[in-house]
C-alpha cells in the first residue's frame, strides 16, 4: 500500500502508530485548533455548606444502616 493510501485509510493507520504521529505533526488543521482548558464535571463549582455536608452524611449513614439482605429475601419469597 502506498503512503497516500495509508494516510487515507484510518484502519491501516491504527497498525502504524509512528505514521499516525507523523501525520498529526504535519496536519495544518490540528495546528489551527484552539486549545481549551476543561474542568472535570464532578468538581463542584459552588462550595458545599456545612448543612449540605451534614445532610449528605446523614443520608449516607441511613443507607449504610439498612439491611438490604432481608429486603432481598422478602422479594424472593
């Protein structure tokens, strides 16, 4: 296969990682892309209040205190 055919076929590029890197370095389109700093979605933008943290801790404690095995057996019987 010629080099031009390899550059056009994405499946053959997966077999040639060095060729992929060379193609990316030569790409004018990739150079023109704007780079953005993305923040993780799980990071809260507003800090939690102490009341919200206490309510969350109480909810977690209530869930941990439940006996799910007994509930599962009642569903199966």
